[in-house]
C-alpha cells in the first residue's frame, strides 16, 4: 500500500477495499517475469506478516526490490524504506536497501534514516484515512493512468 500511496491514492483505496485488477494485466505480468527470471540464485519472495513480499534479502543485512523501470522510482524508494522500517520494528536492522533494475542494468542504494521513519509514520496514518473513505479519491489524470491495471475503474 505504501507503493500505491505514492502512485495513486485512488488505486490504494481500490486495493485496500479488495478491488484488485492486476491479475492478467500485461505490464504486471511482465514485472513478474522480470522478477522470476532475475537473480535466480537468491532465495526470493520472502513473505513478512502475510502482508509484504520482499524480493530477496542478502545475509539479513541488505534487502533487494526488483523493478522493471525507474518511472515511478519515488514509490519504489518508499516501498523499500517501509520494508526496512517494518523489519527494524521486528528487531532486524537492515543496513540498506537496493532497488535493482535488471533490464536497465542499474541499481540504487536506499537508506532508512530518522526523518524517513517519521515520514513513514505520517504516511501510514494517511493510508488509514484513505482506507476509511466511503468512496475512492478522485482520479489523478496522469499519463501513468493509461497503463494502470485499474484504468477501467477510473475512466470507463
């Protein structure tokens, strides 16, 4: 939900109300294929609290999140910070996170600092408020909407 919070609050609301549209979406499936076919030697898809799915962890010190592009990088950064935050609350101090872009052959290191932790606490409160809404927030009318799995719920 952290990722959706940065992408689109309406998408977050739909998702948190069990309206999922991603199954069968071509772009989502491409992302899954990239994840499945990258870093094959790693133990992947670590499920925490049946809530988050970490792509892989190295020595319980570095967590990795695999992405196909940098288009929505801010959302990816905060998603990774949230994973570090959640693990820290469970007593697991992660040194850093890495956003991996295997198609681009790039990676970006992400760190969780005190300011980010405070920001995450506010973001989590905002998410709770969005979840309590009776109707979804307004559509954002952004170019990313055209490729969104939820497009039909917003515009058709």
